[in-house]
C-alpha cells in the first residue's frame, strides 16, 4: 500500500526531498509559490532583471508525479497538516522544510513568478536611477549585493554600514583579508562598528535622496537603500504546539537522523532545524539527502540510520559579481581557503543555475 509523504515548504531542502521521493511514495508538496526559487540569484536579479527568469523552476515541470498544493500550513500534528484554506492533508510521513524569511531583495516577496519578476524590474529601475546606494548589513547578503551593483554600475557610490567590528567573523584570516581587498578594489565603502541613529525616511528599494546620521558621528547621503540583515524562521504554524515546542528562535529540535525529537516519522530540514550551523542552502540540501534516504529506508521496511553531522567550522561561497568573491570549503585537513576563480566556477558564474537545471529541469526564463 502506498504511503503519503507530506513536505511542507518547497525551498532548497523541501524541493529536494520531494523530488527524491516522488518515485517512492505519494508525495504532497505544500507551498504558496508556483515555483522553486533559487534565492541565491535574487541579488543578481535586481541588478540584471533580464537574468531573473533563471531563478525559477516551476513545480509543475519539476515534479512529474508529486502533488503540489499552493497553500500555507497553519497547524501540524503527528497525523498531518491543516492549511490556510481549511483543507486537511493526512500524512504517513511529514517533512518540515519552511526555511526562513529574509528582507527583499534577498528573497522575492511575491509568491508567483510573474509578480516576482515585476518586483525585480521595478527595483532595478529605481536602482538604475540612483547614484548613491546605502546597504545596511555587512554579512554575505549585503556584500554580495554590493558586488552585483558594482559589476553593472562600477561608478555608483556604494556604502555598506554595519555594527559588526569585522567582516565574516569566524572565517579564516586569509578569507577576510581577501574580501577586504576585493571590496576596496571595487570601490565599496565599508563602515564597520557603526549603525544609524534612525532609519532612512523613505522605504527600502525606492529612490529618494536622504541623509542619515551614524552612531559614529558621520552623515551619509544616498539616493536609495537596502536592508541586508535579519532573518526569521518560518515556523508560525507550529505555535499551537500540537506537534512540538519550538526553541526561542523558532526552530525545532531534531535528532542526528533529522527526525523531529519524539517522532520517527516526522523530519525537518534546513533553517527550521536547531542544527548548530549557519542558515545556508547548501546545508539544507545536505539535510534533504539524509531525510530522503531515511524515509526511503522506512518505506522499504527498514529504519532511519542515515545521520547528519554538522561541520566543526563554517563554509561559504560569497561571490562579488560573476567573477570575484571569496570562499571557504571543507577539506580533509580542515577549512580550505579558495580563490575567486573557484568561487566563480562553483557559484558566481551562474549562481547554481546549471546545478538546479540538471536536478529540477528547465527554468522559467
């Protein structure tokens, strides 16, 4: 008798689990969007909107056997999920894969491909008409956005402001030094150890000249600004605690087999887990491999034995446009610093488009 696997969330981890299991079980993917979104391309899409279609992989062509329900989960228990529409979907296996919310443009705000593309075109127009850009946040998102802007408009004045005292804390000194060098060569003005006394008066992503004061006593005049910090785990549907309680930051506790603690048929992948590592697409997809193998084993009468062990150090591929960037990857001897050429080859050139085309089929572009 066929079993039903309900995957809640069609991001990096959820889409990978659904794709891997659709030949093994009746897979139901629940997501309000009409496509898998490779959000790694969002920042390039703002600078190059003609490229933006490469980000989207429609669910109706990506999944050939699974059922896709465009809806949001509002409650989950051990037997299934209740959706915003009121529909109830029963499940033999559940996978929580709802990820996190990031400020636009790091993530598209719209649920449909057409609306998201319109947003990117609108923001591009605003950005194209601005000579001075302020980015709040010096993490990977803010720095990558600065690099994408500089690749298209090398003469724009780009200022990055953040209260952090250093770039990429916790990474190898060589990575941080190379990052500083490349940003300086691009002409990006990075101001660390400071914040704004008050936020800009206009909305992010909209043109309108403004001047702001920093906590360090400086004043910055710009024509447009973007927020590039802050994440929130998408786990509101667990607030009723019918399935499990959440950690203070909204995550769920998982075992080393990525089962939600207390259940052998409920799993979680990606940002929603309490695995002690950065919230990154690469980790979510590694989680997905573990979960797909464990559910497959259970469907075939076995037990979940595949385990996930986080790395003892962080990894990153941080492009600065299509040709620059810095990286740190695992090796048998520990963290390995990689060159800008490796970053370009692995990520920067196409932001994983080729990889996902091979896995998920054609893009919407």
